[in-house]
C-alpha cells in the first residue's frame, strides 16, 4: 500500500512544461477578460482561446478564480518590477512621486490588454464573504505612496496635508486618467502623463 504524502512536505516543483502550460492558460484568460469582460469569462472561453480542452485547464488549476487571481497578481508584480527601479533611483520624494506615476502609466500603456483584464477582475472579483478580493493590494499601494509623501514633508519638499488622504487622491486621479483611456482606445495615455504630473506637483509642493 502506497504511503500518503506528508502534508507538511513542500509540493513538488513544477516542470518546465507545466509552467509553460499554466502561463499559456493565464495569458488566454487575460485576453478573454480584456475582450469579453469579467462576466463573459468562463473556463470554456479560456480553453477556446488557448486552443486546449477544458480538462487541461482543470488539471492545472482548481478553479477559474485561481486563474483570475494570477492574472492580477502577476501583472502587479511585473508592473512593480518596472516601476521600482525608477522610483528607487530618485533621491527626492518629489522625484519618487513623479517616477511612480510616470512609470506606472507608461507600463500600462505598453500592456493595454493586461491592464483591461486587471481592471475588470479587480472591480468584480469578490472573496467568499463578498468583500473586494484585492482590497489588501490596494491598501499596500496607498501605504507605499503615503510613506513617500511623509518623507517629503519631513524633508521640507511638500506642504502640510494628510499624507494618506492625499496618497489616495493621487492614485484615484491616475485611475481617472486610466479609466478614460480604457473606454476610448483613441486616447493617447502617454500624452496625459505631463498634465497629471503637473497637477500633482502643484497639489503637494510648497
């Protein structure tokens, strides 16, 4: 009789083929959500886009929810990898705020389908209890920008204001620009960056 695996053991590492198949499925899901929206996305649609059977998807993933969470988390990771070098290279808080906004919007401009999918999933995905599934990630984003604003205040770059409240406002202003771009692909997102940066500069600088 075969021994049962110890639940405390680490799961076996996935093979290259398994990782490639999972990546293929996540990419297909991204395209489906971007094209059909959250409500129009199903395992069948993802399988059709990936040109595989639905059973292949269920072999690699427990549920559609698992796939959609990966769509968002992997896009977040790639976006932050792009942004972090630019932000950390700046010596001043004002430079870091500008780098944050500029690098983020530039990355999204280069990855429109992934951005549209992420936005759809974040707006609609819920936990089993019914709360927004990505509230924690959004809080972390506000926390990180708040720290930069507080440092700018301590260093005398920024005027006095509620740093956390202003961090939220800055991020929501960026969301507004992104929302306009999302509904109208003729909008040139890169052209909106200078105006947004100028607006933020005037709002926070002494």
